[in-house]
């Protein structure tokens, strides 16, 4: 892909004034504005030269979540740090949709050796006045079944983390990565953040809501994805990330819909789809 293409960002706008930007690198949504306000968080120290995943927006996690012992792939897989092909504007009625694809043949050999399967990923981003819908389609182009994880690693901008709460997780079981993977269940009606949080909530209902205080909320409606991760690095982990400001944890929360607690199996020649719709309330 020519150098100037590599840094390409697709900019879309809606007649209502909402807008979004998607970097070809990782097909990462790097901006989503509604009513003139940026709803996503991208670190001021995010690296945008293609040397690592963009720290913020909506990075795509595929085909693994985290790292896996017997799979030689970077953390969270290769989707978020590969250059996707821009297919184009697929319709421009009242909604504005753009599409991207990633095929195994676009990957370097080391990655293909790490996960030796033929596949085609299709990613569609649809903008309306108050929402953005991001849907991933996967075709297994092998004859044999393969298994994968996937997740939309959404970084929401928060004016103040102290005002953030997440509705819809009560009584769900979760894996607490801050407590070395201990299993627990959520007792709170609203999940709030006042320390490092890194939890995989399992078998989560499809409707969640993130509240940012002062009557500002975003509804999340997921499809085809079982779990939801809630993450904030807080002080120590923030300091440990070179592409994240030491104090930026005050202004972000990750609420990430995905299927990561278990492998998703996909038969040869079969297709799978999953995604989310984020709506400003
Ligand atoms: O989704 C939460 C998480 O898995 C955290 O454990 C933390 O590692 C975060 O992702 C960011 O990972 P990254 O590889 O982007 O630094």
C-alpha cells in the first residue's frame, strides 16, 4: 500500500452535523462527534505512524483477546494493527455507511503463520444523527472450522471519570483481571470507577448504558457478542503506557463489547457477524 495511503483517514459526515473518522490503519474509528461534541477518547500521545495500535477510538480485537499461550500473535491479535482496504461509501440515504475489508492475504507471513486460516473480515461503519453502528462480518474461507475471539475496544471520552457509571451489569458474573482472573459477580446497579478496573463481564444482555454525569449518556446495543469488558488503567497502568498520558485516565472509560470469555467456533465456509450501535441519549 503506498505510503500516503497508509495514513489515510476516511471522514464521513451526516446531514444532521454528526461526523466520524476512520483510519485505514486498523479500520479504527478515531472520532465520533454528535452535536459538535467528541464522544470517543483518543490519547494525546497515541502513536499514528502505523507502528502500534492507535490508543483510543474503537480498535478492533481479532482473532484473539489478550495473548494466548499457543498462538504467536501480538496482544489482541492483528486486526487493529493492519492496513484495511477501503471499499467505499455503500449508501448515502439518511444514514451514511462506509465499508472496509481485511483478508488473510493482506497480512505479513509472520502473522499468517501465527493464525494460519483463510478469512475475510468486512467492517461497516454507519453514521446517523445521534448514533454510530459498527458491525464486523467474518467469512471462514477455509474448509475446516476455526475459532476466534473478537471485541470492539471502545474508548469513551469522559469529562470526569468520577461521574461515570455503567448500567446493565448487575448480578452478572465477571472475570477480574485486576485480581488475577478471580471470578465474582456484580452486586451494583451502576458500575463506577475509582481505581484500576479490568473486568470481563460474561453473558451480558445486549443493552447497556454509559452515563457521564450532567444528563449525558450513551446507549450501547450489541448484537452477536456475548461479553463486555470494562477497563480503566488508573494511575499506575496509565504511567506504564508510553502512548497514554499519566492523567488521561480521568477522561476515559473503555466499555468493550465482544466475545472473549470463550472461543467462537466458525465452520468452514460459514459466516459470522457481530457489532454495536452507540446512541447519544
Ligand atoms: O480490554 C482491556 C485490556 O485487555 C486491558 O487488560 C489492557 O491491556 C487494555 O486491554 C489495553 O491493551 P493494549 O494492548 O491496547 O495496551
